[in-house]
C-alpha cells in the first residue's frame, strides 16, 4: 500500500523537495516544529525502524548522510541541528514509512537525557 511519502516521492502529491538522490528524498514538513523542519525518507517503503533487515539497513546511513548534506546546504551545520526518528504509535510515528526529521534554525534545548 502506497504511503503519503511514497506518493510524494512519485510526485503524485506536491511537496517542496529540497534534496534527492537515488536512495532518499527530502522535503519540507507541512507542519514545521522549527524554522527548518525537513523529512528525509528512503525511496523504498520500510514501515518502521523495527522493519529494518540486513538487506535494507544501508538506507539508515543514506538518511543520515542526506541529513548532513542538508544541514550544510541550510547553513545550520555549525550552529547545530537535531535528527529524530520515531517508531510506532507510542514513539510518535504517524506515517508508517521510515523517516528522519531534521530540525534546526533555533536553539532546541535538551531532552534531559
């Protein structure tokens, strides 16, 4: 079943795509939680972090390398940024297509961890 993100990747739903390569697509979140809020998704459907396998684990590194590239492009790499991945309902996941949030552009504070 195609997810919202699959439809964005296929250009069936409009989105402000800011980065793309053969493995990932990154676009602006429509409900930003920071001045810069980018969603970075693999171009294949992996529902949750729990669905990673040895065959698709390389998409995790592709997501983080894209985040690094985007942070530099946005000019926030040196000031700092946050990357977050939610997993399942209690973890805050609302779209079941693995994705990384990149948040930046303001001091984000700590989680107290």
